[in-house]
C-alpha cells in the first residue's frame, strides 16, 4: 500500500524525522513532541525509510512499519509518510533535494537525535545536508558530549544557534543548527528488538539512510 504525498503550503516550517522506525517507539514520539515545541515547527513528517544504508540488517516490511508508526504517533501536527519509497530516494541528501523541488517555498528542518549528529560525518554528502536545510538536534541519553565534539559539530560550529534562539531555527537560512536539551526517554529500536519485541530478517548487505 502506498500512502499519499503529504500536503504543505509555501511558508510552512516542516520538521523531518527520518529513519527506518524498526520499530517506532516512545523515543520517536518524545523527540517529535519536543522538536515541535523547541524549534517552532508547524508540522513534523516521519519519513519512514525503505531501508537504512548505514545498517547491515534488513528492516521489517515498509507497510508494517508504516502501520506501527501511525498507531504509535497520534498527533494532529504529525504526518507519517513513505515518501522516500515513492520518490525513489534512500540517502538523506537526495531526499532533501527532492523535497525542496516538490515543495517550493516550504521551509524544511532536518531533525535528529544527538546520537545521529555524533556520526553524521559518515552519511553521504553530509556537508550538503548541513548546507541545504537547518538542523535541529534533540538530546538523547549518553550522546551529548560525543555529539558536541563530533566532526560535524566542529565543522559547523560557527553556524550553531544559541539554545535561547532555537525557536528561530525554522526561519534561519542554512547552514544553521541548534542543540536542544530536553527531558529524555531512554529507549531505542535496537533495545526493543533485543528484547524480542520486534522480529525482522537479517542481511549482510550494507545501506545508508543518513
């Protein structure tokens, strides 16, 4: 089943939370709600990816993850979408380029946990991601120091907005990024799978999400 492409009008600020959501969990919900408040977002789209090209495992079927994400994230300002599967992108930078072509005038903000900022330099054309859209980083347990000392954080240190200005992130011109310290939920998809709460096949083929 393919879902419709989300609607957005020119001038809106849309936060993008990408990932395999394998499975979606309370941490994703928490990051989303905190990002809406912290960064002055009009809406957030969960980009449920066909697969994560930085991981060696095959995720659960996309339809299953989409259904689980919709059941988990019930919020009037949040859209669950498989738009990456529809437009044929896998790497984040390619997705951002495509979305900016599809939605002229919409202001996108890429959202990530601090753990992803810590390894952003491994993503395809990661500098182009930082230069294309503002980036909102939400703190996660155990990742604050590694994120702040990461190659991406150091490379774009002069473009970091002070925490008190984080509501301006969505209207800032890229490159711009902000680190939001918020109450944290210590849960991950990996932990859920390890407890046997979500069974998926394994693969030796590598992929990227960025």
